C-alpha cells in the first residue's frame, strides 16, 4: 500500500509518502513540506497548498491519503488554518477518487511510538527507526506526515476487518428482521 501522509498547516504543510504493508518493513518514498508565506492572502496560500499536494499526488500516485484529524486547540486562528489546509488535502484526494483516512494526533503517536502522549522528538526518532533513515526528517511537520502514513498502513487492515464485521452484523440483523416479518405475516 502506498500512502501519502499530510500534516496540515497553512505555513508548513508536511507531506510524506510511505509504501508497505503491516508486519513488513516500510519504505519512505518521499518527504517534504509545502510552504506558504505568512503575509500572503489566505486564498492564495490555499491555492499554493493545493498545487503542492497535487504535485505530490502526480509524482507518487498514492492509494490512500492519510490526513491528521483537526482537533480543538486554544488558538482559534491556528485550528482554522489547520482545518483549511486539511480540507484542501481532502479535496485534492477526493477529486481523484483517492480514499481519505483521518487519524487523530494521539492515534498517530500511539501507532508509531506506543504512547499517545509522545512528544515530537519521540515521534521523529521512531519514524527514523521504522523507516531506517539516517536522521529524523526536518522540520517536525515532515516527520509527522510520515508518521501519519505509517499509522494508516498499520491500522488499515484492522479497521477494514472491523468495518467488514459491522457490515456482516448489520446484514445478519436485517435478514433476521425480514424473516421475522415474513413469519409474522404468515401467522396473521
């Protein structure tokens, strides 16, 4: 599976592509940051992020785009910018019919480090180790994007099995209800 991880941000939007499957060594295909000037008009910054993500999609052709789920922060302007950059990433992927997966920061930290409270240095160190890199990717946004991709590769099989089990359960429930209705109709 080839996954583009996106750590959304208006000034620095981390992007990283990882290829592999759960239980096997993973390979980093690319890592970087899409940057926009803080003094530029918001609409133009979003266009720049779109262009950057489109380039990554063209170059690496991921099967899935994993985006950090925006969570509440004390600084409203920061969360708004993060949400806007996140929406651009989801739009770019959806325009190409590439599935989008959202992962919370604590879910990503737990997947790569074993602790949902890991700090940026711990996440960077584990990404470096898991991808067999010489040094942690810089800036931290780039390492976070790779961590998102790793998280998705490792968690997707379990999530798929869970979704299949829920769908099978719902189908069985519907079948049981239909049989009960049919039986009720015959006895009435």
